[in-house]
C-alpha cells in the first residue's frame, strides 16, 4: 500500500483518510510528517482500500497497529 493509491481514490475516500489520520495524530500527539505519522497514513490508505468506511474504525485500527513509542522519562523521575 502506498500514497500512490490515492490517485484512484474518490474525494470522499481522501477526506476519510486525512480526517482519520488527523484525528489519530491529534489524539496521540504525533506529527503527521513524522515516521509514525507517515506509517499511520500508509495504514489508513490500506484500510480504506480494504473497504473500511467509518473514521472511528480507522482510528481504532491505527491505535492498534501504529501506537506511538512510549515517552522516555529521565531516570531521576523514578528515583534511580
């Protein structure tokens, strides 16, 4: 799956992908232009290509497969 598949998407499909990825990135504090954001975009394209049509279903699936990395906290916060 690639962003080139967007060429065959309708305007509604493109809106579905962009709104779902935007919602996911806002919720997870991930920049869409980052590596994780681009992976989420690729996954969303694949999900829409496979027939998923509800934004909340796409966001839920992105939560499963594109979870952002856990933040690294300084060891001093843990008393080490």
